[in-house]
């Protein structure tokens, strides 16, 4: 049995309250990693073209208040 299969089996055997704690912990971890990836993408300039496009749209008046 692989590590992943062992983890899956352990998760399936958790009582509801512990499963909920694990689920929230996993969501928090996922959000943290996503934030880190976005920050790295910004640092690497990967979002520069999108930012420039958004600025150009704004300056051209193609925006509205939400």
C-alpha cells in the first residue's frame, strides 16, 4: 500500500469532528500555497501583461463601478 493509499484510508476512518478539522487545515494550506504561487508569479513578471491590459482598459474608460 502506498503512502497516499494509507493517508486516504486514515482520512476515511476519521470521526466527523476530526475530518472537519483536517478539511479546514487542508483548505488553509491550499490557500497559503496559492498565495505563494501568485506572489512568485508577480515577482517573476508573469502577470505584467494582464496588469498592463487592465490599466489600459481603465484609462480608456472601459470600466464601471461595482
